[in-house]
C-alpha cells in the first residue's frame, strides 16, 4: 500500500466516527523514529478526543496527533 492509499484508508476509517467540529488533516511524515501518520486539528479539545480514539499504530505506522497551540494555553 502506498502512502496516499494509507492516508485515504485512515480518513475512511476514522473520519466518519469523529465527533469533533474541527477539520481533520492526515499527512505522512518522517522523523528520527521513521515514517508516521500525522493527524492534525486546530484545537486542544479535538486533539484530546483523537488521542482517545486513534491507536498508537495504524497499518504498521506510528500515529501522532498534533494541534495548534493558542497563546492563552501556554
């Protein structure tokens, strides 16, 4: 399965069940630990919800949930 197919599979697996109002973006990225699926939303509440719903690995790739930190959160 190539990266684009894996991303589409992740969307079709998780997006219909997401009870968040935030838009979900899934990308394939790489870091020192290797390639991973990066789930991005724009707020902390949505990220917390995703972390409870998405497993630590998906189809053999690590999953990472990120969000944009607002200034008042720091």
